[in-house]
């Protein structure tokens, strides 16, 4: 490990550890940078996407990278879809805009749109559907 890697881990390490302890804690990466959701109502944002992405994946933290998803799909998911319940109680189904859903539900919607999703298992079983469309693994 390079000395610079150690400095990076020192900077992000406490935030990543907090995110790992928090239900729904995750790293979200989009065209405008990253947001590390590490506690209820607490976020760390920045632009060093590849560095924090590698740190989070290595630590086992869920990561959703939507930079390669078509902009209209990202807008649809962000505006019409539910928010991740980070340290929050999950809202009752059906999930919609302004409701809180489990991380796995939101991650699967982004995965179905073409996002890279790490450290979130792919749901098992044939015949799964997202917004009325079949989803392949």
C-alpha cells in the first residue's frame, strides 16, 4: 500500500465504517460526483469518484455507479423512484417518490437500468419484474 493510499483510507475510513454499520448505508456515484450515505441524514459528497469507489468496494460497502446509465433513466429513477432508507424506517409498499425503500430495491432498479452495482446481491428467482418489465440477471 502506498503512503497516499493510507492517507485516503484515513480520510474516508471513519465515514465508510459508519456507513457499514448503518442500515442502508451506501455509496452513490453519478455524473456530478459521489455521495456517501453514512448515517441517517448524513452524507459526504465529493469528486474523487474512483478512489472512494475502490475503497468502498474493498470494504464491502454497497456501491451504485450510474454514470453510464442514460440520463433520462437516471432522472426517472431519481425523481419517480423511492429513496434509500438510510438509518430510516422503510415505508410501506408500494414504493413511490418520497417514500423510503430498502437499499436492495433501489439498487435493483438502478441495476436493471444498466448501473454498476457492487456488494448488493442479485435477487434470486426467475420471473422477477421491475416496473412491469421482466428483469434478467
